[in-house]
């Protein structure tokens, strides 16, 4: 059972004034919702976990083309990259799941990418130290 606190913790991570997904729900809608809405949301998330089902509106994304190089050829498809605007509700479900699984997901100490508190600056430092030892 997902608690209201878990749902609230997941919601508080999101920034305000960002685009919404297909469903038209913004992060602000959830951030400023009442406790009753948090209870209903936590019950919905519990139901999603129990039944393994998410509505299509939560799975669908809106693809927006973004120009890579503004001084380049804007008529070339190679000068665009897509960004996907996912539903805020699906992001809340993902955050709740990530927070629950975080204690079980372990990676190698030598991994620096896609890992909290491990950036490329630390990797570069380790690499420089290893090179200085060898030389």
C-alpha cells in the first residue's frame, strides 16, 4: 500500500512552471492539492502496483522537436532533437517506485554515470590519479 507521505515525497521533487503531458495535469495541480487528493492519489498508485496496469494517458508522451543549432539549417530534420513530455502522474508513480527500490539497487563503485552523487568530475579525478601513479 502506497502511503500519502510517499506520494507527497514524490510530488515535492517536481519543479513548478514546467510543461504538462497529454493529460494536461501540471506539477502545480498536485503540489497544491489537499490531503484528500493525496490520499486518493496514493490509493490509485497502490492500485496500479497491485494490478500492473496504467491508463494509456499516463503511458503516452507528447514529442516536441527542439532546434539543435539556431544558426544552422532549420529546414533540416538533422538539426532537431525530440523531447518527450510525459504525464506528471506517471512521473509520480515512477518516483514512488524508485524510492521504494532505491535501497535494493546497487551498482559497482567504479560506475559514475547514472548514479546519485557520482559525476564525471569524480571520474576524471580518479583517472588523473591513476595516470599519475602509472607515470
